[in-house]
C-alpha cells in the first residue's frame, strides 16, 4: 500500500527516501495501465544516472515502458527478485521496488509530488 | 473514434479500453494472460465488430472475387469460407480476408478494421469491367468470436442447429442462435476450435450477453490483447505486421493460399516472378535465448552484427512459457537453429530461429 512517506514522479514512479538512498518503483496506477508484467530489465549496479535518464524498462504483454529516474545518483542495488518474478509488481507495486539510488542531489526530492498531488495528476491523465 | 455496438457492454464488464486503429476497443477485461489461458483451456468471447464486411453481388461476382484474391474460388459452394490474401499488382498485400460464399452470386468479404475504406476503394476501382455491385455493409453487422475447446458446447445450448453440421471453414449463412438471426462459421484467429458469428448490430448486445450467461464460468470475455497473443502463438499473420503492402504472401509463408494455373488475378505476374527469382525475404520464427521481448520494428542481426531484417511481432507465449518472435529475414537465415541477435533498446540479445507455428493449432476438422 502507498504510504504517506512516498513521493511520486510524473512518469508514475514512487520514491521512498531512506537516508541518502532513494528506493524507486512504479505506482499502482502504472502497473494497472501496463497490465500483466512479464519482464523487468533491471539497471546495472554501479552506474551513475542523471535525473530524467532512461535507466531500465518494465515490459508487459502489450508494451515496454521505460523507467526514467526522477533522481540523480549511483545505482547501488537492483531488485533481483524481479528477474524471476516480474509479476510481483502487479501483485503489490509498492512492495516490489525496482532499484535503489544513492542520491547525489537531495534538492531533487523537492521536485516530486506528494500523494495528494499525485492523485490529482493521475486524475488528469485519464 | 469508432464504437462497436458492444461498447456499452464492454464498459459495464469493466474492460480497459484503448484506441485501436480508430476504434475504441477492449484490450483486456481480467488480464491478457488469464484470458489467453481460458481460451486454450475452455472458451473466450471476443467482440470483433470493428472488422469490416464488404458484399460483392451480381452476375460477375464469382469471377470478379476470384480476380481480386490470390486463393482460388473454384468449386466454392454456398456455405464455404476461404481465407485469402488480396494483392496489389506488385504482389504486396492490400489485406488478408475471409470470403464467405452466401450464394452463387453473393460473396461477403470479412476484412481488417483498419483496411475497410482502403479495401472498399480498391475493390470498387477494380470492378469497372465486371457486372457487379460492391457494398460496404460494415455498419450493419457486428461480429462476435467464440473460441476454445468448449465453444461448441456453449453455443449448442443456445441454438437448435446441430453445430456439427458446420465444418471447419464452413458456415451456416442464416440460423437462429441466442434468439437472434446470424451467420455462423467455424473459423477464428486463435488456433483453437471455435466460431465467428455475424449478426445485425442491434442484436449484438443481446447475443453477447446470452453467450456469456450461458457459458457462465466456462467462458470469459477477452480483449484484443489476448486475441493478439493467441494468434501470435499460432503464427497466424496480422496485417501490418507479417503482411503489408511491402510484404508479399509468399514472404509471409502463405503460398498454399495462392492459385497457380491459367486464371488471372491481381498480382499474379509479380508473385510468379517472385517465385521464379527466389523469395528473398521470409517471415521467420525465433525463440529468445536471452531475456527480453522483441517488439515490432526492432532490428535483427547475425552474430557478426550484420543487419538481416526486422521483428514483425514478438511476445511471451503464455501457453508455452517461452518468449518468441516473428521477423522478416533475409532468406539466407531462415533455417531453424540459426543464432541471431535482436536489438532491444541499447543492447543486442540472443535468439534462435525456430519452426512455425509455435503452438500447434487445435482445429476441429471433420472427416468428409
């Protein structure tokens, strides 16, 4: 379930900030739009990514969706459970995180939406 | 955007709707994989009313229809259905269609949704020297497909007609089913036994509801997503992917649907030339070795990095637990067992060419 501590990007990712680490996944709205998820291309651990860069991808039966990082920094961990269980994202998209990034610029967090803002944002997407 | 007569039905069933070539259509109801599996195991019902119907009538209708299509109409009887590509002079495809022989002088072409106007214009433009009438009657008819091993049992509960009397690629051109009048054929696009039902647009919601209620837990409504994975596993071509104005039926592996001999038809010269010169490119099946899904348009390379074609369709195959693809490849590489590379995003991942179809079709062909 979403928590009050989550932040959201306009690309339908959720971000949980844990010290200087950002844990990133896709939202329930995103997984519903995608449908059955059948493959997650995970990012390479150790690479440095810039905000708005395509880092990896989530593929459903119908389509491939780029994962665009809302946060700059170094990828320190990828959720390898998704290799064999991509459907975990459909089961609970807030539990099935995709990657952890060591945040290089904390101010980027301020650009993200809170839960209420994100709910409004989704309403306008429909 | 076009709506089928079943639009309200889809909304009430909670379908996820998408724009499909100008039509607002259900892509899924309960989930593509679940719907796919239900069709393989039991039955599924699909609204395919976006498909078009073009009627050719008149004294020359048989002769003219035969001139339009690559397959042969010789020996066709009322109630028979045939599949055929319809080509341009250069051998490229205008469309691939089903031809229903309604009577000796009445032929109904079931055409792809996105090609309705193009096909109608093409057919009309070529009809000049024939005594025929060509009508686009797509608006008048809805089309419902009921597919899967239990399709016949479910439908038999809502009609007095013995469905065994409708053989594979045969139709009953006017019968009562679910309290409405319809044309019913043993045809489909899933690789399973099943039926396609043509009925008046106004009658479609009643019939759809009747089939769903009668089928109960034996049937689920299925969207275009499952329709695509089902046809893909069976390697049935999809116009715009495995067939197009640039891909001839020979390249698509549809030689069995091309007539040879004296009878003239549009595209004959080009197709015969293509055979005598050797078919240079062919739709080839492949299985992914590495992870990833090869999608339409991705480039295909040899192990040495030489580009040899592109992906036309690719998907996971729910019934096979494999990820497969179809690609238009340089004919030197179509033999099974060739390792190839697919360009997916910024990577090249490994795949191997395999035989088609991926899923063995379970058609019910009657011994005559």
